[in-house]
C-alpha cells in the first residue's frame, strides 16, 4: 500500500489551495465568457504591457503548444493581437486589444470575490505572514533553478566596471 503523510506536506496544501483557487476563478470568470487561462494571459499582458508568445509560455509555466490554443481562441474572439516582432520575424508579440478594457474591471472583481471568499475568517496578520512564508519558499526554489541569478540585495549595489577599478 502506498503511504504518505499528506497532512504534513506543505506541497500538498499549496497545490490543493492553488487548484481550488483556479476552479473558483474559472467558475467566476465563466460568467463573463472567459477561462482562467485566458485571464492569466491578460494578467501577464497587464503586468508586462506586451510579451512574446514564448516568454508568455515561460511565465505561465506551460508548453508553447498548449498556449497556442488559448492564444488562437483569444485572437479569434478579439481579446488579443499577435504581431511579428520587428527585430526577429520568428517571434510573435502579443498585445491586448481595446475590447478587453470595458471588461477588465469585471474580471478583476471576479478575482477579488474569489480572494474574499478564500480569506473569509482569516486574520489579516495571518494573510501577511502566509505571504511572507510563501515568498521565502519561492525564493528558495528559485535559487535551485539552473542558470538562476540571485537578485541583488536591496540597498547594495554591485560595483560598476569603472567603480571596480578604484
């Protein structure tokens, strides 16, 4: 018999909550005719302004072919446009269209509703502490990624080439 103490597993709780949050977002966003994956694309576009299709797949942590179907539907529905990168014709740059603007606040409200339901009866100081712990876990895991360059500590600048020679 396979045995594992899921109750004591941080990963189990993180993945379980993430799955339930995704389901809740899909339910709420579905009322607007959008999926969680489409919302995720729009969130990255909101954050980055514009992004190449391959960079978007990396940020979303999905394979590029999986993203293509999502992007195709969004382009068909007028949510995004894909344009050839003027510096590299092999790349496609993705931008949100004006069609998103009138619905964006409604989508954000869906996210706020889900967050409100998820955090019901959770003290603000517990939310803050949970975020701090998750940030530390994230930083620890990022440090383990191949080719990861650790961020510069806040308040400590690296010497420039000119400054290094002094």
